[in-house]
DNA sequence: GCCGTTTTCGGCCCGACTGTTTTCAGTCG
């Protein structure tokens, strides 16, 4: 995981340089950091094979950053970074993670109050010292305290999308070993919760000690919390914990059920079992001394007289009663999407071209994507005005007519992610909107309106007859920003009137709508779409997190319009 | 500091919003 650490060093350098208002260099470091973080290969490997020259091939990495990378590979640190850190001995990553706090504020806070950490800042703000600084005031102090509260609450939890690929890789490598007959992730990862506290791995093996050693050889860890013959618990160098347990083959199902949770689900399940005269534990379902089910999870649920409950539903949200009555919804399966209705390209803030995104989507088995770049008001992304949008539409026609796409089922649809202004109007004219296949709308600014005003703003935008989809309806960014205040019931009522489609945005830090809102939408009979919000080719993989979210919201295939063919999907749009 | 040529230095996404000003700096997207 050198890439990640190195990337974080470079982003730190960028922040330190911004303190000094150094022009342009910070962006260069940020670009390099992003490029390094998204590499599929370790920088050491590249360096080993191709030396400095290989490093310079990474986009955004030139001579100087390549040399710093070399220095880091050889010595584990970068002098430039040490120098800057001595000048401003502050936890700049942590402090700037507070919404509204940037490098300049960090500078002033350190200069006047010697604030170095989140805790320092919290104390100072609570003591009313922050408001007295030049250019700070009471409101800023309040915002800082709120921001700290938010950061603190999300500490120690990780985004599903950041951990899932790690877990997938680890499980695959465990299963590759002849020592191990079965390996599977349990816990909140298996339930696909939007954030994960730690990773639970279950294995079966005939040689527990050897398997534990093998597991330790695969994982790079900072600390072992505990180690026995059937369990090991550690902190990875990435900073999260893994619990690995060896289960006995014959009780694997019961163990998997137990360690998948959730705790609340299990408590209720055990109560049901007890009422029927059974006892349920991680070692099986018992009647008296007799073990009656334990091999598979299916056995356990069946023996309790209920339908099998998928892991994503096990949150004690009424799933057990439904399962007993045989009334569980058949939630949407993982392979059921035919299209993706939110895709950004290098026409705005995406990384790849329209054609590259289309090719990748096709490769992933999709039948269509809608290109939905940002519009005018999002100047920072190169947001498109009417003229640029029309040019892009012509470009899409051109690509669609290329033989590769023309002769296949695949189609690129024309769309946009249109900005909803503060007053509920849109930043593209109706005339141009009416020519698009898919019009998505979204809020990107003025997040701190009252609930009433924000709801009215969105409702007004949805009433535009050209509008098809409300993108990331609540605007939250997990661990970064709270959802804005909005009356979801009112939005749903309006959706029923206008036929607007609600989005389940699958990007790991959005997952917006969240599960409880999806459930509301399903109950009201709203239609939804699951979109990746891809900004690069490898982001299509995020769709599975959106599907997981839909499952957690009890959505069925029929509730999700992009399970349909392009033609049928388009017919569903208002 | 990187990039891309105009081959060796100039350009680098920029507008809205906020809270603090009293004309703007900082932050965000």
C-alpha cells in the first residue's frame, strides 16, 4: 500500500504549499497524488522495472515528483515533506477535513493559538477563543464546532467502497491456498453497509495453525491484537482491523449466519428460535442437545420455518416477520443492470473520453450509458453551456455511428447533469434540454437553506417538463458533509405527480438515496435508477454498491428503470 | 511542478457563496 501512503504525503505537501500561497505547485502535487492513488500497480514495482523514467510516465508525475517518489521508496520519507512539517507542525489532513476549514485557516489557527490537532481546535472553539481571531467570528466558530462533531462521528469507520476491493482480493488469495477450503467475508461487509467498522473473515481448513500463519503472510499489519489457533485479530497498515476466524466445516452455515449479523437481526432470530423451543448459536440450531441445522445458512432459516434472508436485509427492519410469512420481496440481484444513467467524461470533470467510457461500459456488459456532464454553473468542472452541450450531442452521434457501436446493441444516450440554482431554475434553456435523451438535475451549492426552501427549490426544478431524474437527491457526502435539509416525503409526493425518477447514486461516498429513503420510495411506488456517477473507466465497478444499497432498501428489479432495455427505459421517463 | 508545444518557457478550470469585511479572502465544487 505504498501508493496510498505516498499519495497522502503528496497531498500533504500540496496543503502545506497552499498555506504559503505558493502558486500552481499545490495543484501539481494534488494531480500527482490522485494519479498515484489510482494506479493499479505499486510504485515500487514500476520503479524496480523501469526506474525513474517509468515513474515519469505516470500522468502528472515529472522529474521532481519522480525523484521524491524514489526517495520515498528508498528511505521511507521525503525531506521536502519533513521540512514543511517542521515549519507547520500541524495535522493538516485532519484539520482540513473539517468542512469550511482550509489551509489558510489552519495557518491562522496555528499562528495565533498554536492549534495543531482536531482536539486543540475543539477546545479553543469551545472556549470561545476562535471567534476572537482576525477574520474569524461567532458563526465561523459555530461552523467549525459542527464540522468537528461530524468528523468525529465518522471516525473509525471506512467507506464500503474503500474496503470492499481489499476484502475481495484477500478472500480470493485465501481461497487460492490448498490449506483453505473456504473463505468468506462476514459482518457488515457482507451486509454491504455503507460504512464498515472492521473486516470479519471466516475460513474453514483442516490445518488451523498453518492457515493462520498463511493469513498473516498475506496481510501487512501494524499490530496483532491477539492470536490463537482459531482466531487472529490485527490492525492493518492501512489502519483498519481484521478479525479472522477458523470455523469448523460442519457448522459453517451457523457460524456464517452468526458472524454476518447484524446483532439486532440475530437477537430477534434467537428470540424466535427460543419461542419455538430451539436454541440458536454460532454452533448451530439445537433442539435440546440435538443439532438440527448448521451446515448452510439456508438450513438454519429453513429449520426456523422462514424464507432465506439475504445478508443485505438483516438489519431487524421487519425482515424476520416477512420471512416467516413468506412475504419477503425478491430484491434486485447483482447482475441486473442494463445501463448507467450518470456518467461524466473529460468534457467536464471526468478523466476519460466519451468513447473510452462507452467501450468500458460495453465491456462490463452494459447495453447503454447516458453521458451526463456538468452544466454552466459548475465553472470549476468546465461546465457546459448550450453551445458546448450541442457540440457534445453531435460528437455522441458520431461515436454511436462508428461500426463498433452501430453493429452492437450498445448505445450512448445524450444527457446532462443540470444544476438546480438557488431559486429552483435550471442553468440550461428548455429548448436545449428538450433535445436530450436524459435530463438529470442536481443541487451543487447553497446547501444550507432551510428545509422548506430547499424542498421548494427542488420541487420547482422537478416540475420542469424536460426533467427526468433527480440525481443524488440529498447531497450528502459520507464522512464529509451532512445531507442538506429536505422533506423527503414531500419530494416523494411530487415524484408521484411528475413521474420524476429518483437516483440511487452508487459512488462510494454518496450512496444517495440511502437505504431508508429507498424503502420509502419503494413503498410509495416511485421508480428509481442506480447510477455509478463514473468519472473514470474503473468507476463502473461502483454500480454494485448502488445495487447493494437498493437491496438494503428492499427494492425489486421492477422498481429500478435501468434494469430495462434502453428503449423500455426511455419510455419510463416522464 | 507539470505539460506541451509555440521545443525551452508560458500557461495552469473559474464562479458562487459565506462570513467577514467595508471591498474581499477563503472555501467549495
